[in-house]
C-alpha cells in the first residue's frame, strides 16, 4: 500500500496583520488493494527539526482517517499577529505504514505585511447593496463606514479604533471632501469608478490612493449634513490605538453619503472613506389595529388598553395626535 505524498512546499501568499488566508491541500490514497482505511496525524517542526506549535498556523483537521480509495481535504489557515520567521515543516505520520514510509514532510512558508495603520472596522455589505441601485460601483480601495439611525432627529454615535503597529508616533487628520475637491481617481466613468494609482506603502490593510487633480465628482449620493467626525486631528502612539468618533444627526429619511480622507502627513499617505448615513423605521407595533367600545350609558366611562411594543434596543419616545 502506497500513499501519494503531498506537495513538498506550500508557499502562502502574503497576508496582512489581523487578516487570514486559507489554502487547501489534499491527502490522496493512490493504491489500496486491501481497501482499508488510513489513519494520519500532523505535527509541526521548526527549522532545527524540533517539535513546535506555531500560533500563526491553524491546521484542520490535525488528525483523522482517510477512507479507502479516497482523499481528504486539509485546510491550513495563516493568521499572523507579529512579524516573524514563518518557515516551518509540516510532518504527517501514518502509523499503519511500514517503517521508512510512515511519514511525509512538507515545507510551509508565508509572508506577513505590516500596515502603517489598521482600522478596526466590522465588514459592511453596503458596497454590494449600493451596486443593486442605479449608482456606479465604488472603487474597491474606498473603506465604507455605515451609520444607521432609528428614526430622525436622534443623534447617533459610532466609534472605532485606529491601531498604530509601527515603532513611531503618527499624527493623523480627517478631511471631508467636497464635490470640487474629490480626487480625479474617483471620477465615475462608464458606469463605475476608475481605479486610483496604488502606492507602495499600505494604509489600513489596503493600498492607499494617490492624490490627484481636483475635478467635479459624480456618481455619489448627496453629502451627509448630519455626519461629522468629532476628532479631526490626533496622534497615535507607537504600538497603541486611538478612538475615532463619528456623530450622525439625520433630519430626513434618506440614505446619504460623503467622502472623507484620512491623512498621515509625515508619511504622505492617504486613505479614502465613504461615510454613509442611513435611516430606518423603528420596529414598533401596536397589539391591535382598532378599538371598538361597547355600548355605554350616558355619563359612564369605559377604558380599553392598547399596548405599544418597542422591538428596538433603544428607548423611543412617542406622541398621539388627533
């Protein structure tokens, strides 16, 4: 019984901090006349052939059984948190094979790229929802920050952190872009936004957009008057993070958006953001749609109770009008 060895080397593509890359490889049983199962188990070794347990590699499953005349997919996830030497040896042992054929070894190596800044933002599906409308597609280099308000006339606050993983302090600035000062690289063309020229350094786990000449901007919804950045300037200490606070005070029930630019003047780096303000109807309901009073004598008094259910996470005020 022979087992086909896996790839001798697995070179993973570069991954940014706090990002993961998930490749797959297979264990394939080439010939198995006896039609028996094949147990296996993985272990890691460093460059000195010593046992190791690297936290930046996650193997699943790390052990198991390959069915007869079949194969099993093994996932290898790479999630770096610091710069390091990522070269390791992945050894797969097969206890049921004869001596000399009971192990297979492959080299695993990867590269991590440290960003200048990391924006700790949850993923947003606004880009996909936007493409379903008549608006042009967004440049993929633009970061999207969406603020949802329950009703109008209510101030909403959104907070997120900007992490500085470098060894020096960074001064930053936020600048709102008007329709006359938007970069030329964001001008809508042929139903989409042209890609901006990418610079070598990375900002916020993405390539930064190079500034261009000011030209009128098209293809965007009207600016959000009620959205503002509270801390327009600040400093991020080396290895630390700072909080960015946005406020949204809508005065009409309509999705609005505006471009902002995050700048690090000392590095001459910029990252474009699209701040989106969206208003949704509060999830409030009455337990009945009408009230019918039974007959009552003149001068009498009858009461009926109507319950209002607030299914939102925040308290809501209300008032009745005749």
